[in-house]
């Protein structure tokens, strides 16, 4: 049997269907997160929040506006007990990947990398350490969005309930 243009065309069609099927499967896998339940739990400043994988408390929140930028600096005591799979990444211990400033009807922004109180960025080894630590997180958003909100802004931390990502707890602290 010789290879002909007809065989090449048939092979191209089969490969097209295989790639389309793989693309559809990947799309469904990535977007199924929206169907998973998220339970929101509010906490207050200086309240110790205990989770299976992390214990934390917010000790200080500072806000200031420079031009049209609202800066929010959050100081947190935390102890990472085990990986929390932050940002839907298995084994990820970096709480920064699951934390953001949530401004209703405005931009929700993630933090800059976790910093020591003196401004130095935590190393990966320090982030992964189960030792208690004090960390500073810096957020920015447009000052106009912050002023125009009709509900309080909040700091939110999304923590998967398990490594299968079948449920999440969103810990939120109102910023006023």
C-alpha cells in the first residue's frame, strides 16, 4: 500500500479531532473550579484563625493614598503547618498565592511577595518553614475604585479544604 494525498488528508482530520478533544478536556478541567463550593468565613483583626494547614492573625492594616493609588499594607503573624495548595498548586506553601485585596466592583489585586517587617523578601526556604513568622503584604488598587465602592473592601485568603480541590474556605476580614 502506498501513501497518498488521500491518506495524508485523513491523518490530518484524525489529528485535528484528537487535538480538539484534548483541548476540550483541558478547558473543562481548568474551568470546573467555578463549580466547587466556596464557604466564606469572616474574621476580625487580631483574631487567631486556625486551619488544618495554617494558623494566622492580622495584627496591623495601614492604608494610604498617593495620587490615584491606594496602598494597603497588612502585617500578619502566621504559622504554616503543612502545604495548603495555595493558588490551586499542589504542595504550595506560599500564602501570597491565595491572598488578595478585594474591592467590591473594582479591581481585586494580589499581594507583592511576602516580606519581613524590615522590607526584605522571604526566601523560598523561609516561606516553606513551619516556624511562626511575622510577614508583611503590600497591595495596591486604584484610589478611585476604593472611594467608589458601595461595600467595605476586604482582605481575602482562599484556602483549599483538601488536595483534591473539592471545596474552599475563603477567610475574609473587612477593611472598612
